[in-house]
C-alpha cells in the first residue's frame, strides 16, 4: 500500500521525538522512566529504533505485549504515546491518563501525513508522572482490554 511505504518514515521521527522528551526528564526520572505505546506497532518501533537513542525498553498493554510488562512500582514516570487525529478524541487520552497518573503533561507530537487512517495521523507524546498503580494493578486494569 502507498501509505505503508511512507509510514516507515514516521517511525524514526517518532522515536527521535520520544528520545527528545526522554532527555528533558531529570536524571533521576530517566533512571526509572518507562515508555508506554498505546498499541503494538508504536511499542515495537520504540524497541527497535530506541536502542540507538538510549531509550528504555517500551511496554504496552496491547496484544501479546501485555504478557511482557516489566515490574514497576507506584509513582513511576512514563512517557506515553497516544494516536489520534480527531479533536474530540484528544481530551479522552488526557482523561484516561489522568485516571492512571497524578499528572499528565503534553510534550510533543508527530504528524504523519501518509498515515493509513485518520486515527494514526498524529502521535501525541505525554509525560505522565506518579503512576497511581504498580505493574500488577496495571495488568489487572487492562486485563480485558488488550485488543482494543
């Protein structure tokens, strides 16, 4: 597909932007920070391209990534990636993250002009500080949502 050929250009751009956000964290935050993709592809992209940027392994509660969640404690900082084009969906991402974290800060975005659909035209990058739950609780919360 036409869009599949050009979407490949978006993945290094997304990783570079996530790396930029990661470097803006304090040194203490970087030591324990996790990166959470909202879907399987975003997570795989960060894991594939992120090594050359010194990024930590990304996690996701989507698909089989659900089974590979690392242990983490309450209070963890995560860089999260949400994707949307529709303006009415944007506040939904923020609300959902605020249910999981003490604070949510919009840090950046990557526009994907050749995206395969409207849902994937823009990747938003958030810094979410102070997870309200540990890894076991996150798995419980997402248990029935892994294929959303």
